[in-house]
């Protein structure tokens, strides 16, 4: 269940996608540089949902988190997080998304940035199609924040409306596809907090699945996009 403010936020995001805001070549602030990404309509756009921008600015501030590491970017969207990780020196990046539109979009961006040797993208519902690929040392999931189901006949709204089961399933599955000492990075938009029931705040949810919070950083909204409440970025570890 969403509160009125959350419903209003979702409605503004949906309207922006339907009006093709943030489509085409999008330039995203990335440390002192910019990252130029192609973004297709109905794929998560940094000019609408700026949580990906928050994550890559965090990574640009702490590049040692991904440098030299095998990284998984779950729910890759345009590829913003996985591609930024590769540009910061990740050894290899797996990017997966349930939506084939996103997979094609990431593929185009991998080619445009000449990162084919170090990045792989494929369709997968969470880890379903990961097979026996090498385990990640860093797992990043910019998950759908809002605790309600996708809008009927607008399946693409699964990019923002994940229900509450998705995150639980992620926490159950992720350790099987990561090394035992892996780092997990998940952002959180505090506007999506639900005071009357379960929500998707990783800081509240992860403990039940054997994770501990090793660091939480608060970030003020960036200038782009329409997600303008306080962000948190969680670093988690799984207890073995
Ligand atoms: C908040 S968007 C983040 C997109 C991108 N990482 C970014 O930062 O802009 C969430 C993404 O998760 C994907 N997603 C939703 N459910 C999924 C699932 N079960 N398995 C894999 N990806 C999923 C959506 O299609 C969407 O691209």
C-alpha cells in the first residue's frame, strides 16, 4: 500500500516515462566527468529515477569498492551502474534485467563505450539465468523501491513498483551467486518508506536474511531526476 505522497510520486514518474522524458543520449554527472548513455523509452532513465546517479556518484567517491572486482549489477536498466563500475576499473561486470528492453539498451551502451571485453548483459528474473558464472565480489541492486505491484497493462512499471517479495527473494538468492566475503550495495529512497507495514528499506529487511549493515551513508538528492527525497546507500555483508 502506498500513501498519498508515494502515489503522487509514482504518478509523476509514470507520466514522465509516457511523455518520453529522459530518452535519447543522456549525460549523467559522474565524479568530475559525465557518463553519456543511450536511454530507451520505458527503460529506467537517470533523468526520471535518479537513484542510479546517486549510486554512481557514491562509487566515484569510493572507487576502491569496485576497482579490480567482479561486480554484478542486478536490474541494470540502461546499464548506468554496471558501466560506471567498469569505467572505475571493475575487472568484470555481469548485468541482468528481467526486461528485454533494458537488456537491449545495456547492450547498445556496452558497445558505444567499447566495454564488451569486461561487461556481459543478459535477461534474468533475479539470478534465474546466471548459471555457473563466476561468483561476484560486489553485488549492486538498485531495486524497485515502492512497495506496491506494477500497474496492470504497464508491465514496465516493475522498474519502480516491486511489491515487497522481490527484495526478500533477492536477499535469499544473492549469497549463492557471490563470494562469502562479498560486498552488497543497495540504495534507498526514504520517500518510499512505509510506516504502516513492510517496505523495501534494505536496512530494515536484510537482517532477516543473515546480512549485517557495514556502512550506511546519507546522500542529498542530485539535481537531475524527480526522486528528490533523502537517499541512503547501504553497504551490507552476509554472515556465513
Ligand atoms: C530502479 S530500476 C534501476 C535501473 C538501473 N539500475 C538504474 O540505476 O537506473 C530497477 C530495475 O530492476 C529491474 N527489475 C525488476 N524486477 C526484476 C527482477 N525480478 N529481476 C531482474 N531485474 C528486475 C527493472 O526492469 C529495472 O530495470
